C-alpha cells in the first residue's frame, strides 16, 4: 500500500487500499514492516517473487446504489456470463488455447472426477450430467470434505476437475493435493486469479465473474456452470460425441444465455410479490429431475442460507419414498420443470403434492407453460432455449426469490449468520 503494508486472508479485504499483493505458499513466512515486505521459505532462505497486480475494478466492491450486494451481483450475471464465454469462442467453437488444453489431450480422457463443496458442488453435478450425456465419459462428483478422507481410487488415468469460487476452500485444496499426489492431472475452475487452487492446479479455467461480495454465491455459480458447459462441449466434440454442426449449434445457443439471463432479471417483480406472500413459511421443498434436480438443490441452498427458512431439495421420483409424508395443506413447493423429455414425469410429481394441499411455484421455459398451467399456483418462465442450456437461466428466478424472501424477513442478506464467503478452515 501507500506508506503501509497489509496482511489479509482474501483479496477483497485490501482492494480499498492496494491492488499489489504477494501470495504466500505453504510454509512460507512474510516479515511485514511499514516500508518493506521480506519473504522467506520454511528454512529462512530469502524468496524473490514478483508483485501480483489485482485487475478487479474497485467499484465492484461498492453497492452502486443497490440495497444489497447480492441483488447487484444477481443483476451482473448477464455481463459475467458473457465475459466468461465470448472471449473463448472462435469460429463458432470453444478455444482453450489460453489454458493449454487441446483436442488431442481431451480425446485421451477416459474418466473424470469433479471435486467441490457447497454451491460449487451443485455446479459440478450439472457438469457430470452434461459431460456424460454428450462426451460419454464416466464422471464422479465428490464432496471435497469427504473425498480427502475416503482413500479415493485416483491415479494417473484420472482427469480431475476442482471447482471453487474463491480458490481458497480448505477442503478443496486438500483434495487437489491428494489427487496430484496420486498422479492425476488437475484442472481448476476458479474465479480468483493467483488463488491457492489456481496456483497449484496443472491448468486453470477462470470464470471471470469479477468480485463477488455477498456470501450467497450467484454470479460465481452461473459462471461455473458456463465454464463446465464449455468444457463439456469441447470434450464431446474432441471425442466425437457430437458432430461439428451440433457443436456450432450448441455454442451459438450458449451465446444467447447472457441475453436470456437479462430477460429473467427484468421480470423480478413477479418473484418479489410471490416472496411477499410466502416469507412466513417455515419449510419449503424444491423438486426436479435430471438437470432440474441440480437446480433444485442450488435453489434450496440459496433460500436456506440467507432467509433461514428450512428447505430441502428432492429428486421428483423420490417423493413416494418418504418425502411426501412432509407435505401438507399449504406447504410451499418449488418445482423446476425445464427439460422436455422429463416434463410429463415431473408433472405427475407436482400433482402428487398438489393433491395433498401444496402451493406450487413452477419454474419452466416459456414453451412449456401451457403444459403446467393446470397444476401450478404460480408460473415463472425463462426464455426458450435448447433444454439442457436452459438450466443456466433457470437458477436465476430462484436466486431472486431467495433474495426477496430474505429481505421480507429482515435478514442480513449479504452476511448471513454463521457463514463465511471463503471457507478457509475444515
């Protein structure tokens, strides 16, 4: 800093004062004085390191007239999605030259393990679905805190992807190191340049969401989805799972996602009104199938972490295996129905809960709203898209709904109790 030097555990804490930082590796020591910083390794040998300049705009750490950072970051998603995708599209195809992964390397991948925590875990679940569907490569998704203690079956034949917003998630770092110690190649999907995970992975795919202040992740999550979709499509083409024509079509559709996200955000008043009618709920259930189940999990997490309302997500087909016992007159159920091949099955699940008195909000594509109008108390639509790509925009209504539920309850939206933005401890 100017006439000072500072110590912090994460970049946002010091952006107000400086953009020039040193990152410490494990075992390193910094001697910090007002006018100098000296770095040493664990046996006190001096370490020479270039200063890293943070490129984030300081204005991103300001609310800019918004009542909360979370709302601001929800509305920044169209830009963040475009920034993550568009610079990596060349001649209608995904270009990963910047990270050093080419089609020949991708074609050799035989099995993938994706490791993450919390919201990033939900994004990883989507990644598994898309990769297996189009590239036909088996994918395991592991919770980082479980992976590190299970003596995992990982070797040099595994391609490992670790997903983290901050790049400082303690359990995910430990899982990354465990995978590398067993010979696996590790690709990181992260938002923070120079973070521990970014430095220690073999390659990094940055999400370019920009600075995210609110504890509840929004734009970091959707850009993780975008990164995983890009990887899945590039992998599928490299392995011959999709034709060149299909590849170009899917990429072109991905490029429409930012515009579709903007349309969803412009209709947030409907969700604000619905939240006003239901913020006194004590328990809310989310249901979906396939990709919609992944969205239900993330939607449920958003609600519980900022409004403190008990919320759970269930695969629609599991209702009869116990969950439906919790549904009674007036229970609020959010049903995510965006996938055409599953919508009839999902409708039967919605009918199961409405017959027991549930109030149902359906999140669906515009083209399917006539199919759900007879079973939904409230319909929230997202713009039409290829079904598997509608997933990215379908989470935004649930983010907005959770936000307004929290506002109505008078909760601290940006800093929910007991939670931290970067989980740097076990």
